[in-house]
């Protein structure tokens, strides 16, 4: 059997075919098709006239049918698909009730995919009612992937959209990341800016960290369908994460709201962490200040001449460490490189972007003598902190240029950070392994061949290794982090 394009001679038989199918679905309790409401005779007639209606015959009679498009419906343009820049799509795939559960549905779908692939399509897209569980199971069994929801005026309720690559070369689309959060007792210094400024779904008024792209166990970010980032890496492999498909995911990206100042802390390097923290990565990081009250300060290293013994004795006494801390003024647009060993603390009132190695290791020197409701202070890690601290590290923040363009502001051993100021269109750099793009300010759209996504301030997108060439359109700024080396 072979799929054929229907003609006017097939119309009356097609109308009876779809009427029987719709009536059988209703009888089986699947009430999303009702002949005359959806589908209608006009829909089938229009598809035949436009050359979009196809059918499969068995024993001379129509046994399966579908509307097939080299391209897609306008309503599909707003969805975040998985892959492809040359899509094909189909609607109203149906099998005659007398021929169901005979493999004809699978055969028809295989023929649709062959037809679209032969016609130059690199991916296939479709949708079905969320209550049509047999169809959902069927599509997923055939390798289709849920991509989102949409609503058709003719059909009650929402539909679930699916797609699938038709060729190995089909590029992956950027993945909108849904963050995990650190809040409450984990971040007693946190506030409500992440919700107020960016509309983050924070459940606690003490939310300190929006973990935008995270593989930290228990704090994984997800795609909009709820699939965790580590699972996405396993699913798509090198097409998504390049050489990191079979390695530990190397980066962690956060937005941080410091209602109060953070503890004075330091992070170990990779070698120390591997030897003393069960093989974990160390942590180098970088900050981009997004908001800061007038006169805001950070702790950024120690005052010159501070020795190890002096630092230990001061830390053991608590508050006496404060005069040894080197404070620097910052304002929005300042960038601070925080390599492993750098003693640091974010100041009160600051909202910032942080890119770092994918590690949750933090050694605290001092926490400003803060106590919780039970009178307990937070755990300190003085011995380890002193082991890894670089007492001589004392840089100054650098400013992001105000001009439009792509500005490389950090070039660390483990990652790079570009700040993109867009006043029209800016072509993004080629993606190495993967990229993390965060919209910071303004109205921006990420665009590529036959695809686009509007970016909301504070949103992060994972740019796959196999992503098509992309550019930012509009007015505003964004940050782009990539692994280095």
C-alpha cells in the first residue's frame, strides 16, 4: 500500500470515511471529534482542493487518511518546537474503524514521514486533543515528542503538540529553561526581587537564587514540559551538549537576589574539590551586576598585607574579620571575575547574574553573626576555607561597554561570558558545545531560519550544539555564557 493524493473523485468517499471515524470515536468516549463541528465537510473539501488531502487504500477502499502540509499552520508559529527549520505537518490522521489495530495507523504515519522527507522536510509536527490518550500513546510510541499546548477554536479543550526529526541533520531549537529555586532557610538573605522584577514562580519571600540552567541534583532546571536538564542531555546527546554529552555538565547559571549581604566565602579549585569533596568540580564564577542601590558594595578579596594567621585569628573571633575585608563599590553593568580562591560576598540590595562551574561547594568564613529563630548560626568551614583562599587576589570590577555589539567580559579557563547590547540585530557567535543565553533588559527576539522566540526579561535559553545560525533582533541586552576549552 502506498499513500496517494486525494482528488475530487475521492471526496464523497472521504466524507463518509471521516464521518464514520468521528462517530466511532464518540462511541468510544473520545469526544474531541464530532462530525460537522470537527472535522467538517468543508475542511475535507478544502484540503482536497488545495492538494493537501492524502489517503491509503486497502482492498480498493479508503482505510486511512490525513491532511498533509509541506510547511505548517499559522497557529504552529507560536510554539517552541524541538527541532527542524523545514517543517512538514499533518492533521486529522484517521484509520477506518473496521481496520483499527491492524497496523494501518503506523503504516500511514510512516508513509506521511516518507512523503515529507522526500519533499525536503527535516521535521514533522502535529497535535492531538489532550484527552485523546490512544493517539498520544501512539505518537509517543512512534518517537514523537511533546512540545507544548495550543487551542483550536473548533475543538473543545487544549491540544498537545508533537514533533519529530525526519533527518539526522535537523538542527535542535533553543530550549526555554524553567528554573529551580533556592529559598527559605537555604537563602535567609534572599528577597522577592526575582518574582517582582522577572515574574519568577517563587514560592517563598526569601528566594535568593533562580537556578536558570542547573544539573545540581535536586535543583535541576527543566524545559517547559517538565523534562529535567540532565534528562535532556541524555536524550539528545552531542546534538545538544557537544562533548559534554557523556561528561559532567560543566556550568551552572543563576540569578541572585541579595536582600541582605551574603556570607563571606570562598570556593575550592577543581583539584582540591576532587581530592576532598568526593570528586566534585570546584567552583570558579563570574558576576554581572544587574541592579544595585547607590553606594552598593561587594566584598572582593582581602586588604593588602593580610596574612593567613591574622585571618584565622580574626575569623575565630567573628566580627574582627570585618576590617580585613576589601570592599569595592559597584553599579549596574559591572562585572566581577571570581576565580576559585577569591574571598567574596555579595552586598545587600544587589541583583546579579552569576555564571559558574556546576558545583554546589561553598566554604564560609563568616556570616555577619546572623542567627536563625532558634538562635543558631549557619555552618562555617574555616579550615577548608583557609586551605583554598588566595590572600593576594585583589582585582577591580570591569565595566561592560555601553556601545551596541558583543562584548567579551570574561574569558575564564572554564567558561566565557559575552554581554550583547542590541540596537537592531546582532548575529550570535557560533555555539561551542552549548550556550546559555539570558535576556537581561528590553524587548528582544531570538531568530533563525523559519523560527523565532520572543525573550522575556530574566529568561534563559539553552542553545544546542546543533542549533542553526541565530541572531538577536530588537532593543536591549542579553548575556551569553559558553564552556571554554
